[in-house]
C-alpha cells in the first residue's frame, strides 16, 4: 500500500465532498450494464488492509466528519446549503444515475434489501482519486466501487477499512465520465443512511472544507453546473439570456427566482449544444428568453421549439430599460423597486439575490436621468433602493425619485458597493456567494442560485480579495463560501485567502 496517498486521501476526506466517480485500475470483468450482482462481487473482492495506528487516527478524524453529516438527519434543505447532496430516487440504473460534482457529500439510504444507487461524475484531467464511505447502522455494510463509461467496475489500487468505514484509492484516473455504484452488502436495507465522499489526491489540486467551487470549462458550462447544483431534481422553466452582453439580463434574477428557474446563457444566432442538452436534462417544458431578437435571434426560438419541444416565450423591449420594465410587469404587484445603472453590471448583480428573494423588480437608469420606461414602471412604487455611487447614478436621478423615497447604497467601487449592499440589505443566510467583479456571466447565472439559498453575492478580483471585502468577510466569518466560475474568474489564490479567514 502506498501509505502516503492513502493517508492524504484520508485527510482530504474531511473536505465537503459528494461521490466522485473515478477510473484507472484494472477492470473486474463486468460485461453488462445491468449486472448488479457482478459489481457487488467486485466490491466484495476488494482486498482491504488494516491501516497503521497513524492512518487509523486520521481515518477516524475524517470519518467522524462524514458520520456527522449522516447524523444531521433528513433535512434536504440544510444538506444542500452546505454543498451536500441527497440521492434522488430512482437512481438504480446507469441511465438514471444522479449527477454529482467533486466537492459534495452524497447522503443516501438503503431503501430496501436489494437497493442499489448510481452516481455519475465527470473527470476533466488525469489524476489520483479517493473515496471514503460510511453507514449509520451496523445492520448495513456500505459497498462502493468506481465503474467506467463501458460499465466495467475498476479495482482500487489501495484500500483500507476501520470500524466498518472504507477508504479506497485509484491512481492515474483518465479523463471521462464515470459512475459510483453503492449498495448494502448485507442486504438488510431498512432505510439506513450512508455517506460517500470523493476527491482528487493531486498535490496541486487544492481543497477546502468550507469552499465549494461551481464551474465549467466556459460560461455556458458554468451556467449548466450552477443549474445542476440549484435544481438537482429538474426545473419546469428555464430563463435564457445572451452570453456576451448583459443589459437585457440584468433584471432577470427576480423573475427567475419567482419561476424557480435557472438562468442559462446562449449565443445570439444558434442554440448552444450545452444549453439544449441541459434544457432536456432538467425536463423543462417552458423557456423564457430575455431580450429582443438583437439579443437572441428568432432562429434560436425556432430551434428551441423544434429541437426540444418546449414552450417558448420572449420578454423583450425596445431597449434595456423597456425590457427591465416588462420583466417588472411580469413579476406582478410591487410598491418597492431597485434602481441600478443600465450601463454596467456589478451593482445590479450584487443586489440581485436580495431583490429576487423579496420580489423586487430591478429597474435600470441612465447616469443623469430616469428613462421614460423606468418612470412608467415606478408608477405605483413608494420606496426605491438605488445601488451605486454618483459616478454611475447622479443626484439628478435621486431628485427625480424624490417622491419614491430613494435610499442610495454605494461604495467607493464595485467591490465596496457589493459589501455595502450585503450590510444594508442582509440576507437570511450567513453563508456567502463569491463572484468575479470583472465579468458579468457567472454572477448573472449564479444570482438566482444565491437567492435560492438566501446568500449575498460579494465581488472579488480574479487574483485578489479587495481590502473592503476582506474586512467584511473577516467580521462575518461565513462557514461556507460558494465560488462561481473557474480559476479564470476567481483564482485559487483567492480561495487560499478566503480559507484563511
């Protein structure tokens, strides 16, 4: 046994994780997708070692944390807030496997004696991977193994067991799609709970026990991953916004929250393949397009109807102000509204989770005057929140809003403004969503996810936590951060900093 790798896996298993499916050992001769008994036989043949005293101590530390997750009970909402995932039955075949991400806990149950559970995961680069699993009751015996895309169970390279808890390691797992197969080897069932944790063992892949990064290879796939996290059981409605311009989508978060709909990004002229696939994966029957045909063309509407069979509706105005006003009308009766600068994205997206949770429309303004479309949308409003300083919305606008009791929330820059919004308009959760302040895409698609979990969005630079943000986070000491986007958006240097608070 390579004790160093196993020990590192044991230490890393204390991180927030779910089930990661890995591949890279020799196959155990599984030839058919439906051969559950053959896969169970492969699990039973795993040669578990007894760990050394030092490894045993570390294993027990990690396992106590995994068992702590099981011991929380059955509150799915609480689990998901912490980056943990409940299995979604039925998931007893490869086709019905629950999609999971590296960095989650998977909490499952043995519903009946022959119950088996499949979890699906994608590995992006060759790496060493580890799994730790434990069960709530000694009447059950959690067995688990990695299965490749050809339905071959993979023999672990290292394995250790202590007090009914198992740790296994796979070396040099190739990129691709894999599955984790889990079952009660004692076949007692009884609804007993179990927990699985999976993670990379690479030295240069950092992990943090209070940080979950939600990201894809690009803005389209990041939006897909955000929708997977927030809507693991599907969504009836999807909001579609333009991929490279923000104006029509700035006001979209409150509508998306009201419809319990994820926001996906799409190019102007054609339906992106990842978007089409995710609409189908979510089981959506309705798509709402934000913006006119200059944002997303009529040909995309046609592709949606013909290619996915969904109902398509467009909310688009003559300009960004008109579109925001039409979205406000869609929300229904309101007597309070948020006013944001229509020429840039940071302030509108920082306030989006609060506006969404409280059913407030986000209306847009020019720097020096309120557009007529916005004035009309404010007809029945008696209170307004203006986000941003005088460099984006001048006091001329404040004067125009005098009868609407304006409250300005502004900082010295976009980062400071996001902090001041979080302080002035507190959310229910003490957890925090982090996004780059240098690009709109991740904060846009993540705004409704943050609203779903009642988290504020705080903006950072790609490689730096601004001083005002650092001061705020140190005072808040949030137990968990959700990071929107990959390293090109928020680097691991920033994550290192966050983890130190």
